[in-house]
C-alpha cells in the first residue's frame, strides 16, 4: 500500500499521472455503469466536485486543503494556477513529511483539526489509508486499523489569514468538528467549502447530518450538489440533504456556498465548464 501511494504521489503533475487519473475516472464511470448503473450519478458528481474545487480559488488568495492525503488536490490546484497560495493539513506524520518534500512551496500542518486542542487517538486504515480518521467506525470491521496519537488543534488556532478563498475538507466523518473549530476563519473569510459527507451513521464521533446542515444554515451558507453549481435553482433543504445520503446517493462531496457569493461561483463554474448559455 505504501509503495503504491509513493508511486502515485511521485507522478502527480506529470503527463503519466494525469493520464492515469483520467483513465481511472473513466474506468470508475464505465465500471459502475455495468455493475450499479443507478449509482452513476454519485460517481459523476464526485468527479465534478474535484474538477471544480481545484479551479475556484482566486490567484491572490489561499486554498486550504484539510485532509491532504498524498496531495492530489494540492497538485491540481497548483497545476491550474501557480499563483494560488496553498495550505495543507495532514495528521499522519509520514504523509505530512512526504507532502512537505513533494510541495516545498506549500505550508503543511501535521495535525488533526477539531473543536479543541489536545492529544487524541487517530486510526490509520492500513488497507486504505485515505479512510484513516479520528473516528473508529461502529459500522465496520476495524481489524485493519492501527492507533497512533496525534495533535488535535483548531483551524482558528493555526490560521489567521483573511485571504482564505476556498476550503476543501475530507476527514472521514470529522468534518463538523473541523468547521466548529474554524468558525472564526469561516465568518471572517466567507470561503466556498467543499466537504465530504458519506452515508455512515456510526463513525464514533457523535456528529449528525442534521447538525452539519444547520451549522452552514446558521452562517447563511447554501448547500449545493456539484452538478448544480453552474445552474440556478434552490439549494438543498434539510430533507434534501438527508435524502441525498440514501442509496443510490446523489454525491459524496457537497459545496457550501456563502449566499452573497452564490452568483459569483455560479458564473465561475459556468466559465470552467464552458457553459455559454442555458
């Protein structure tokens, strides 16, 4: 697994790496079409979410990647616009060290983010390290998990910039903790946020889908499905957000958009997707 991850990281930003990623995306769509065609919308939305989020940051602003993994999102952001300042957060020490070596211009914080500051247990998935998390799932067999201790801090504690334009969060169920601990950053900067919300209910962290939805609504954010970002129409209601997690799910990744910036990001997404008229 580690060798595979090292190989994937080494070819990021290269022609071979981009080709491999495109082929993988094509294979995922092709495979799901024949195996579970009703789920093809989930795959398409998740691919579109990554495609869009890496192109939305203004050139003079900051892209914040929380849960950087091997750095594929960091690589795509910098490939699209080298003028964007990128900050990464990765709790696994070995991964954080490799990220800093791979991307010397990027500030990498080796910590987990949550609601407070303390030392906590972190569970590394030895089969799929991208699924490593602060939470020990109560739904799945956890025999492939290895415990380590990591520093937990808040986003508000490590970030003082008022230039945060885009935030991507992929922390396997701990998203709400990151958001609560970053409330000042979010209120001061009003960034667009792409966050993951999977179907799991028992991640061991105690967060609910309702609480996640209400966090954004209370800050005057709208929740948008990726394939709706370039279009008009109502944002997700609480019922729609909850329903979107049911099989076949609409998406795994959602956009949280400040209400006052909705039209700006709609038009930006239209330009990115080359939608000239509707």
